[in-house]
């Protein structure tokens, strides 16, 4: 650390920022049996995320008690305090309902299906705990013919592999059958919202090993509505009635909660929704249990908008202009002549700063609003000729450029605020990307030059290694983007204990 700045690997951030990032990106599991506070609440989240190494794990024995409604941390608590009266009233109502439901069910016979599921999850937590202590001295668990995790791109490759293999063996997801396409059981498979449709199609496939037709065996329950499709078919741009999202989603949850016991059993805590639309977080607000209690898998993983990394999932925004998933990764030029490249519209304050400091200012850093018609190279080819690809947030925190850069073996330069990166529970983004704050943008060239030729070669090799986790396959392949999304959901379910 020099002058209050942490410079570990190639991460250039302040000490306080580093602490925040570690809080968000530690493994999102907690071994709840370790806590001396034996909660009798209907459900509970741990007081701290479960870290990757034995020293951090042992420190959990002295962890503070789980957060309550009096906590002042709005990003991490389940039911935090808000300065906004409307939001505060909502969480007070949820907390009261949780207390009331807990009292009503106290002393009643436990749901035996849930008892078995929680016992299985307790076993998984114990096995992962054991892997944490063994990880320093153990070789990979299995040499998969296609792929197995190893190397510096992981926070702990051994623990990740153990968790992943347990997921493959155990996790079952029930997809509610109610609803008709295109609003339900369907999603876009083209352009920047493609991840949504791809996931829906693959998880709904009868060949999916994770799908169960028996809801009593499920660890998770999927609410298969599409925010994109609701807006496309029901939203009137003239009226701008965004509450249509609430009506459709609210009616759907009312239907399944009246027909099945599973939503009411956990107040939605073991249910998840998925959306890559900018309004995905807004769509969940209309059902407060969905917003604060359920798992929200979102591209727009913005902690300033109360994305909660202990229960919510960040997944990547992938732009597939034609829906074609063939040939996504390209090696690009072996001799890259462009230091850094960005092309995109002037969306948001971060991009404004990039254009202010670098558009037409330096021959080594190319910044365009769009690729000029006279250019010899396409957007994709320019990425393949560049060492570093600048990936700023726009109006929203997520950007498809991150995955595009990884596909092109171009080291991502991440410029964002309050963004929880996809799969950051298991991937160490500082090993294969560069974080630059908005304040550091005037020094961008100096920062990149300081990496050096040898450092760049290492970073590019690691980008190549991490490609496997962002590639779309149909049918899916082990450890690919679909399975990484499932693993993120698996971790959140492990992070939750339901007492019914």
C-alpha cells in the first residue's frame, strides 16, 4: 500500500474501496451452524459472507449477530432502514410480517420436505467448509476432459470446484408452469437482453439436469416472467404506465402462491426471478417480498439501487446482435497496435468523462462514439487489435463490452460505480482486468503503461482462461456461462436457512 492506495496485482483503488469490494465479492456462502446466535426466525441470512481461506473462516466464530431492522447499512441488510419514507414503511411491514409468521409457526409440525432439503444443504455447507481447510494442499478434485478450474483467476479454485460439483449432484430447480408466452416462459435471445432468453430456454428444457417436475424436491423456485416481454407487449410509451409491471408480476405471484404452498412457506426467500432489462430492479419493487426477500438475478447489479450481493445474483450482459452463439471467442491479432479502445454512445457521466479526456486526444487511446465509416476495421476487429478495452458503465452499471472484451482477449478496463461484477464470488476480477475510477481517467494512459509488457502478457493469458465462463453453449457445457449463473444461484441458496 502506498499513500493509502492498494496496489495488489493490478488493482488501483483506495483502501476503503478495497474493503467495500472484498465485502461484495467474498464467497456468498455462510456456514450458519458456526454462529452462536441460533436464530428461530422463519428464515435467516448470515451476518457475514463466508470467505475463501481458513483464517477468515475461523474468524466467523466471533462474528457479530445477524443484521436487524435497525442496521444502517442499506446495501447489505435484508430489511434495512431507509431515509425514503415509502421504502421504510415497506420494510417495516415486511419485518413485522416475518415476526408474526415466525410466532404463528412456532411449535407447529415442521415441513418434512423442507427439513430434508435443509439437511442436504447443511451437508453441502459442511463439505465446502472441509474444502476450505484442505484447499492449500490439495490437487484439483477431478481432471475434467473439457475443463476444470485452476489458476490465478479464481479466489480459490479448489473450493469453487467442490461447490460446483456439489451443485451438479444436488441442486434442483422447479419452474412454475403457470403463464403463457410471450410474457412468461420466454425471453429475448438477441441483442443486449439475450442472456435472459438464453437462461429461460435452457433451464426450461426437459433435458436440463437441474430442472425437477416435483416441487417438493426443489431447492429453488423460478418465477418465469420476462420484464422485457411485458414492456414490449403491454407498456404504452405514450402513457408511460410502468405500474403494468407490478400488475402482471403481482397477479402471477398471487396465482402461484394461492395454488402452491412454496411461496408462502418461505415468504419467497427461496424463489428467484431474472432480468437483464434496465427496469429489472424496478419491476421487483411492486412486490416487496420479491424486492427485499427473494433472489433477484439481474444484469443491473447496482448497490446504489439496493442490489443486495448476499441474496441477489449479478449475471453478465451479453450482446448477441443476431442471436448467433457460434464463434463468440476470437484470438485477435497477436501483435496488438492499439493501447486502449472504446466505441459507444455518450450515455451517462462516466462516458462523458472518457470523451472529455480521451476523444481525439491521443493516438494510442482510441475513443469513438461509433466506428467511422472510413475505418478499415469493424468494432469487433478493433477490439481484436487492442491490448485494453475500456468498459464504462452507461446510464446503467452493466455493459456488454465487458464480455465482448473477454471474447476478444482484450483486457477489460472497468470504469463503474456501485457495480457488483458477475461471478465475483468465485472469480478474482483483479487478476484479469484493470479497475479505474472516474477520478483516475485523466491518468489512464499512465496507469496502463505502468502494467508493462510482461504484465500485459499475463493479463491477456488470464483473459483467455476466463473466457470459458462467459461462453454461451447450447446444449450447455460444464462451467460455461449458464452453469456459472446456476452456481451463483446455488451459493445464494446455501446462504439462506429456512426454518419451517
